[in-house]
């Protein structure tokens, strides 16, 4: 494989996670090891920054700030939900790449982003422009195929399991057999996050909270769920329920009434918790219902991140650069779990086209027959991912996160209307 | 002062906090130092446990578990919102105290609980039963008078400021000048918690998020707030708003439509965030609005507690015992701030009757003229309270909390119907 000399471009896309910046740190850290890489640029707000030629010089950032990326939530380069649609947009991307001699493009994102990376890669091949494109997986939804799991998922789950256990302690103190506590969690089409809340249970304590996990995979059976709640209230001091925002009824309609649509055509939800609270209040007289909705905190609670997750996100960034240097392109880095009893991870590669726009569902056989709890197969899968705590530096009592200088790269091309 | 020989009873009341158990640990720890104290009992679920003679032997708990109370949320003894109403209830309390030779009663709670403690103390005096009653302050609402601040408040604020800063990082990455992010926080009648979110701002960065803090003290002026939001969206990439659940309009009506009433006659709220989101969506076209509602997590996120708060809650417990041993009764422990530049705390005592059912308001002069931000006087007050982080032990990736054995004290009296 001939050495490809040129510049690196790193981008972040879609919803941030607690560890998406750790992947940027991994990419920069590894890129600095290779002499064929001349400049290390970042694009501001993903493909939007490419279209508008808003690039920054990442190599000029202080080492201190790059190190701080490992514990900083959000997306330090900015992100976007803009989807390249027109052929003209793709042509513009290539034009910008050529103008800045971008030969290595690392795009950190979920399904839609891997699809974008794939299309950019294929257009470059068509045009005979030598470009190596490697995707880095990212999403708290854990719904990317082929990879064992996705960086960002474990930290969201660790935060949720922590929150569930804490709220359970509060509920246990307050409850007199009349308290239903609902936590509405993210998860449009797959219940990976809601399922993860099962990690709040102690091993061999199936009756520990959360008492019911309502997944998008299991249509809401109102009478059965109400009966489950009544039974739990009799047995325990309270009933703690984790409900995914994407819970649907037997006709496939969202429990939440006001579904809208985001720019990728996905329904935007919210309100399953309140809808459920209303149903419970109407059907179980005298019960008190409390709803919490962590919302965005689920994907940015870096102070409660999983150390395993942070390390793997960094590793995935490093592996992307190594793969590109080795001549790979049009691939996404995957995480592979070792076969041994002791949890280990290695990285692999999968064709972007196999990843793009495909969704990994929560296996039905990991859900117990009761439909509201997870079995040992899920726990065996998820448990290792949330191991280890991080130490986030604090100043004046609050966490301190990275702030990049964002030194702009001079624009070369005429402007472009997005 | 003649030595009073007898048993201790500890109770917890009202909503739990992240540090209410630290006060229990402080009481037990100090009580063990005094030979005139024979047994150390706890009442399960506050006054309910007294009425029903549900007492446990705290001295028989392991030292390990008592130490773990310092980082355990919820209320390890159980709590209640039951309010003693009938004279018969008060008589029963005294009867139980006499039956178990309770001579020291420590009640950890907020305004209502201090009122209950006061009434029990006065009835004992009337009956000539020697009893020393000391209240220990507790509430995330920070609304108890006389004490500089209330254990529990600082940890809730630290968690909120952390969450605000993390969500701000996410918002900053996603926003394109069109994103409004709302965090609905607790606070029925006073904006102490909402105000505390101002600690997420860096010193001398008044434009840092949260951009608007909507307090119950400042009636919601829709046009002005919408104008503030529009201006922020122009200046920043996003507008982050912290709204107290008790936000009212100029007629004093809650912004949230469905106000109910709890057993103490307070309106139970929820929904100010969603109500605000609706107003914004209707009035600022094209804007995206996201709502998070940490709910109960605000008062139980022990993993993000303030070390200062934990230490002061423990100290308040110790001070309660010391005061009772010294002969004080019918008092609540207060926290007194030192005059020096360096933050220090000592404890004092205030008559229960001065505390009971009185409310400390957020000083109006600590709110900036814009009505949506806090000035340096508030920051100088609140900043020291959230200093220091705690280390909570984890097992299998989630925090581990105290689990008391709760060895029951034998019942002596006939049953009592609550």
C-alpha cells in the first residue's frame, strides 16, 4: 500500500454523547504518530462545516484541552442533523476536500452519518480522488449493526442505572404501597436504553427496582401493565417504572399523543411518561404518580460516564486512524468482544454500506416472558460495558470541560449556500 | 444541668435529600459518646413509626452501614408526609416515648416537621415528662428561617449546576441559533434551587448558560421573556432556560395547568417546563424546544453530592446530640456562617417555634434587575456551599448504598389505628 500524504479532517454528527469527544481525542492522538499526515483539521458542525468551509486547526490546540476532551460532553467540534441531499452538496464536499488536500476523513456518528460518509467515499472513488474514509461509531441508542455495542451507549446506561437506583432509594423511603414512580428514557424505536436500567438491580434480586421496564419492542398492554403495577404495590413499598419514549400500543401508535417529525423523518417524541401517569392515575385510585424525564442529560452526563466506554471511544478513534493509514477506506470501526470469561474488546472494520441506515434491534430473546424485565443474556451483555468510574476535574464545585481555541483554517473557495 | 439518662429516638420526615442520612450518621456517632444515652432507636417512617410503635435498634447496625449512610440518598429510616392532627395522636406519641423511655428525640426535617417536633416537646412539658427535643434541619428547598442554609440544598444545587453545564455543552454542539432548552426544577414557592443553577456560569461570564432563570418570585411576563429568548438566540447558538415548577403569571396563577394539593395543603406542581415550551413554540416560529425534568433526581443524586453539604449534615446531627446532652430542648440546630473571607460554618440553636411553619424567601435584592439572573450577592452566598466532591463506592458499575438491618424493638403497647 503506497503511503498517502495529506491532511486529516475530523467531523462529528448527530446527537452528542458523553464520549464522542473521546473519539476525537483518540483520532488526534493517533494521527500525530504518522508523518504522512500533515495537518489535522476539524469541521465545525459536521457536514455543514465542510459545505461552508468552516474548518479549524486541531493540531494547534493545547495538549491540555485535547486531554480534557476525554471527559467533556457535547461535541467539541459542533455537530448537525443536516443531511446531504442534493448531488451538488456532495460535489461541494469533494471540492472542499480537494482544496484543503483532505486525504483522510474520519466521521464520528450514527446510522445517518455513516451513510453520508459512505456516499462521500463513493463519490471520491468515482472521481478518482484518493481519499480514505473511516467512520467511528457513536450513539447512545446502541442501534448500529455489526459492532458489539456503540460508544456512548454504556455511559448513558450507567447514568440511567445510577439515577434509577438513587430515585428508588428516595421512593423506598417515601412509599407506603401507594407510590408509582416513572422515569421516561430515550429510545425511539429500540429499547436498548430502557433495558439498560435493569443494571440497577442487584444480582439475584429480580424484585429490585426498576419493577417494570416498558420497551418499544413490547406493545403496551394496558390491563396487564396495570395488573403488574397493582401486584408490585402490594409486594413492595412502591412501583418504579422505566418507560421508553417510543412505547407503542397494540396498533403501533405512540402512547404520547403529540408526535412530530425531525429533519431525518424520524418521529420526535416525548410524553410517554406523562401519558402513562395519566392512565395509572385514572385506573388505580389513591395512587401517587411522579414522573422524571432526564431528557438530554442521558447523553451528556459525563460526570457519571463509564470508564470502559470512555476508553473504548478513544480506542475507536485511534483504530480509525490506524485503519486509514493501513490503506482501508469506506469502513466503520467496530468493537469486537473477546470470547473469554473476562471482558475484552478489540476493534474490527465493517463496510460503511453494511452499517448505513441499518438498525440493530434489541434481541427479543433477551426480554423475559413477562415483557417488562430483562433476562441474564441481556445482563451478561450489558454489565461489563458500564464498569469503571471517571474522575472529572471540578472548579468552584462544577465540572470543567474542554474549550477548544478553534483556530480557523483560511478559506480558499467561494461561499456556498446551504 | 442534671444528667438525663434514657434512650434516643431518631426520625426522618418529609421529602428525602441526598444528605439526610448523613445527619442520622452524625446523631448515632455522637450519641455513642455519651453514657447517659442507653439505647439508640430509630422510628420507621417518621411520626407514623412512633404512632405504630415501629422502632428499630440503630446501635445494633454495623459500623460499615452507618458509615455508608453518609453517601446514601433516600431516608434510611423511611419518612412520611403524615401530619399529626388530632390531640389523640400527640398523646399516643408521648405514650410511646414513655413506654420506651425515650428522653432524647431528634427529628430531621423541614418546616412542617419542626412544627411537629415543637408540639411534641410542648406536650411533654405540659405533662411533666422530661424530654429533650432537638430538630435537625433538612430540605433541598433551603426555605428554613434563621439557619444560614439547610442541609440538602447544596447537593441539589451542585447536581443541578452540573446538569445545566452538561446539557449546555450538548446544546452548544447542536444549536444553530434555533434551539431552546428548558430544565424544569423543583421549587414550589421559592426559587432557591432555580437560582442555584446560576452556579453553572463561569465567574465573569454572565452570558454563560443558563441564559434565563425563571423564578417563582418574578411573575412570568410573557412578552419580555420571549424577547429575552429571541435576543439570546441571536447572540448565542442556543437559549438555555431553567424554570422553577412554581412559576406564576402576573395574576399569581401557576403556569402549569393541573395543580393538585398534597396532604399538607401545598399545591403539587409539575408542568411549568412543558407549559413554557408550548408558549415558546407558538410564538417563535421555527424554534426547536427540548424539555428535561430531573424530578426526584434533584434530591437524591448522592453520586454528585457536595462534600461541604455532606459534612455539614453530619455536623448538624452531632450538634443536635451535643445540645440535648447540654440540656437544650425545643430547639433546632442552625448553621452559622463565619465572618471571614474563608468560608467556615459553626452550629447554633434556634427555638423550634421560630422555625416552624415560617419560610425563608430568596432575597429580592439578590435577583438582577432583568429578573432572570442572579447577582454577585447570591453567588457569594451559594458558591461555598457546593464545594468538594464525594466518592461513592460502586459495585458492578452502579453506586452502592446503605441497607440497614432494621432490627425491630419489641412492641410494648397495644396497637393504634392511624
